[in-house]
């Protein structure tokens, strides 16, 4: 990532590399900047971004050519261990990790409504 570029310029460069139509790339970049709460930083060089915002910009760049995301309240996390015997271990790990991630998820306006393990 060229740290002298602004967030918007970075997303437009990604769009150009993906051979997106310039108008489509600009529209998509604008949507992603809003979705990831980066619109206030869009005109600042990325070298001045806080680490958390830089992480969100990296995710936004990865989604430049992705289809539109469903609204956050429509997301469901499903975990299906390859070995059913690992279910309790996976549940324990996720139980420990999710609270650590909760503040970051809230900062991104992402809520987890359901966590379930599906048997194979």
C-alpha cells in the first residue's frame, strides 16, 4: 500500500488494477468508505490512518470487486468442524475469542446474533 495515497485514491487504484470502469470504481469506493466508516478519512493520506482504520481500508480494498454485502443484521456465523469430536474445543475457543473481538465488531457496527455449531 502506497502510504502517500489517500484512502479514496488507494481504492480507485485497486479498481484500476481490477480493470473496473472508472465510474463504477468511484461509486464502489464511495460505498465501501461509508460501509467501513472511513468517509471522514477518505481524503487523508493512509500513513495518517490509525491502525484500526488501516485494517478496515485493507478489507475495503479486498472487496472492491466483490458483490454487495448483505446488511450486517443478515449475517450468520456457522462453524462446522471437520471432526465432530472437535465441536467442544471449537466452541470453547470461540467462546474465549468472541468477547475479545466484540469491541472491534461493535466499532464496525457488526453484531453477532447467533453462533451455532452444525454437525457434519
